[in-house]
C-alpha cells in the first residue's frame, strides 16, 4: 500500500534504504573503474556514505510529497 500525502510507511524506509545502497554501490564501482582503475584501497568511504544518505533522503522526500495515487503535491481525494 502506498503512503498518503505527507505520511511515510515503514516500507518506505526499507525501500529507501535498498535504493540508497544500490545507488551507492553502482556509483562507487563505476567511479573506481573510471578514475582509479579499480583500486579499492584508494576508495573514499566518506563519499560512499554521502551518496547513501543523499539517495535515502531523496527517496523519502519523494514519497513524503506524493499521495497514494502517485500524484506529487496533491492531497488525498
């Protein structure tokens, strides 16, 4: 069930965490391959954590501002 406008369900947090971790992992591996030739020892874990937090908060913000029918900035009908 989708959450109502300006409300979040527990599943929103779980889905947001999954999205954040996957986004960070894909971006992290891409950056390692592109910039450093896949040198894991030179990875900056602070950047990885920033990506996770940003993606998580972005997902929660989107769900908070969307009603149960997927309309942005609209209350329940």
